[in-house]
């Protein structure tokens, strides 16, 4: 069975685990534990301190994805299409083909529902697997607040989710969607929902790896820090610096 079918089949059976990776070394560790590795354009803020993911370029996404590809053995690899690389059908096809060809990823992710539905249908018609993304859309929002509070937001979220499913996406990320609405959408769809800040009712979860391992500091409500790798990094670096200063390193063993 292909990797995408496996993900769809997990719906109602077992949770789908998804995490981001921006480089080979992190991808190698993430791949051991997840179903989907996402090269998210969140790398713009996490690695480059960009004020918005709008600044992330196609070249940056491709270069990071090439590195990530080397670290993945089993998981499905999805790459975010950056802002303005899918504003028209032809641009979306040209750029998604480039991403797939150069990075050897399995699928691309686009932000939006109705607004980008023609592009998504066109990609799927051309055999490009697509993951959807609705709710809070970092590429087009200035205000980072939850979605699904007003009647019109709820109506739009549900109709976007249904439209995306009809267009043939294999899963949909729900970002910062109110719990009850995420639950409703998850129940209505035959394809999986992957939540981020959208409750346990989603079929799967995604987080930015750097956030959950404590490599990147953030105060976002939905981020739980599961470990503190900075502590371990510091142990090694402090010891190295001290050994160099005390002339304990390099000994003969480490010298030619
Ligand atoms: O850019 C990203 O990392 C994402 C997820 C966190 C959903 O889109």
C-alpha cells in the first residue's frame, strides 16, 4: 500500500503523528517516531527570525527539503509551498513539480480553502498529492488568533474542509480551530484532520519539533515542551570549551 493510502486508512483507527524537520539530522530522529515529516515554512521564523512566513522563498524550502530527504527512511514527506508560489494554477503546477523533482518529497501542502481550490484541483489532476491547511493561515494572517468563534467563521471552515476533501486532498491541517469545530469537521470528513492547537478530537497532531524539544523558545498556547535539548547541548559544549582552555583536548589520541 502506498504511503498516502496508509495515512488515510489510519482515520478512526490510530492517531497520525506529524512533526516538522528542516534538516537531515533532526529528520533522522523525527522519522523514527512519526508518520509524516513536514518541511514547514515555519522555518522562516524558527531559523531565520523572519517576521512572517511570507518571506520564505522557494529556494529556501527546496534546500532545506533536500537535506531533510536524506534523513527520512519511512515517513511520508510533505513540503510547504511558500507564499506566492501558488497564486495561479500554472504557477502552482510549475512550482510544485519543481519541489517534487528536486526534493523527492511525497506531497506538498498549500494554505487555504475556497481561495486556492482551483490550484489544488489542478495539482491533483496532474497527480501531485496535496495536503490542505485551514484555520489560522500564517501566510495570510497578521493576527494570530483562534478560528471558529463566529457563525461565519464556522460556516467557512466547514465548507472549506468539504471543498478540500472533494478536490482530493489526502489530509487537512486544522490550525488553531476551536475544539468543538475541529471535532465536527473531523467527524464529517472521510480524510484525516491533523490538528495544531485544535484539540485531541483531530485524527492526528503536528507540532514544530524545535518547539517541543526546547530548541526554539515560544509562548504559543498550543506548544508543550516535551524535552529540553539545550541542556544537553550545553553540557557538551561547556565541556569542550573547558577542555580546550585547560589544554586537555586534543590529546594524542585526537591528533595526527
Ligand atoms: O509551517 C509549519 O510548520 C506548519 C505546521 C506547523 C502546520 O505549517
